[in-house]
């Protein structure tokens, strides 16, 4: 899985490889799902990308994106 923060967008991409199998008394079913995915998620405010953390455990992706301190935000003044 690859995670990128660019401005106010969070990009998540990767590949999934899922294989399921079930056995009944008279049948056997096997399903496979393979493929790549990509998502772009708009963030409601700026985040501190240097402090971003992500974990993947038991099929769950957890992404932590701390808000950017107001003192660290950049302001552009045009006169």
C-alpha cells in the first residue's frame, strides 16, 4: 500500500490479493479477487505530512494525519 499527502489531498494506492475458499457437503467454492486500486480523498484542512503515520493490521488501514499548527502555516501576502 502506498500513501501520499499532496496539499489537501490524501492518495492511497495498492494492490489487493484476496482468496476465499468454502467447502460444503457436495460442493467446493473458491473466489479470488486481484487488482490495483487508487483513491484520492480531499482533506478538510492542512495536515502535518512529516508527522503522518499509517498502520495496516488484520486487513484494516489506519491513517493518522495530525492537523498543521496554525503558527506553521504559510501565508502569502500580495500588495
